[in-house]
C-alpha cells in the first residue's frame, strides 16, 4: 500500500503551539523531511522524537521530491516540516505536494501555526479578504511587476520581510502604492512579540532610531473600492470615446452593448454616449 505524506505545522516561536496530533504523527511516521535538519533537530529533541530525518529544501526540492515519493510508493509514511509554521506556505512544500498528486500519493495537512494568519488576526485590519504575497521577489523586474499589481489591490495585503531588507521594501512600497496604513508584527508568539499600527512613512522614521530585528510580517491596508472606482472613471474619461468603444468591440461585444458598458464606465447615460458618437 502507498504511504501518506503528512504536512505537519510546527511552532513559529512558542513550542507550546505544537498540536498533539502533530507530535503523535512525527513519532509514528517512518521519516521526517525537514527544511533544515539542524534547526528541526532542536524541536525533535525537545519533544524526545527519535524518527529519522532527511533534508528537503529549496535547492533540492524537485529531485528530492521524487526520491521521497518513491519511498511513499513503497508504503513509507513521511512527515514534511518547515523551519517554522505550515509547510507549503512560502516554502518548497508546494512542489512535493504537486508531485504527490501527479503520482497518486495521498497527502494530508495537519493544521497549526502560520505566521501570515497569526499576524492577520491580531492586526486590527480587515480580515475578510486578503492577498498573501509572502516575500517579494528579489528579481527586479518581477518585483516591480508585483508591486505594480498591488497599487489597486483592495484586499488586505500580507508581506513577509527580513530585518535587513525592511527599510528598502517599505520605501519601495510607499513610492509605488502610496503612504498606506499597516500593522507591523514581529517576534510572533515569542516573549517579546510586538504589534504596531502605523503608516509606511511613520515606520521609516521609527526605523531610523530603532534598528529592525527579527522576522517581520506586514499587514497592509488595501485601497478603498470607492477610490479605485473613482480613478478608473477618471481614466475612462480621459480616453477618446471611439477608443473606449473599440476596447469592448474588439472583445466581440456588439455595438449596443458596448455603448452600455462605456456609459457605465463614464458614469453617464447610454443616450449621452449615443449623442456623442453621432457628433
């Protein structure tokens, strides 16, 4: 029989946050695949877990995934753990999960700590809709493209950042999407956990006197829908009417329906659009 891949969430700081189910699973599986065995051995030693470990990280994620899947097909059960939090969230876990599905290997997830959700729920910001970006890409073009997409994002935005990149990232964001309100979280679940509601500009000033330390989670307010709609209308209004009509007609929309859509975009009646086109 094929074994099962268990995605085991581990503490992001406070070791008491581990679940009984995860502890039992880590003891019962045949092998634990860890992002950093040197880091994970501390966790296993603390809970007196003797299960063998192997490394599974960003630099071996594909080749090693197939090796692990081969063991799963032999009937071995494997637990996947990351350095902290839930596997598959901003780490190579998503790749082995995808390969397991392709190879017909069962996968299950044991819920537990995740820095993004922990920070979001304590942020005091809107939690109904959110966009998780994790760490922004280091590649300049890809990074610029994603930040550009965030300009009109109406959902709450969650971004991870390391202390030595915090000021640079916040400066980039402020220059691109404006001086947004946000909640800054660091040292989550630890003794010196900190949460601060602020703005990009205030955070940059604060960082001049307080050197950033620890891993950060930024919970950034999305743009208001009314502001997005207003800006969209302004953009449509500056576009020549014929060009606006062509925008829809080139997508296969018939002339009458295009007039309705254009009228709605510009906040006027269909009759107004008809009269302008006649002129």
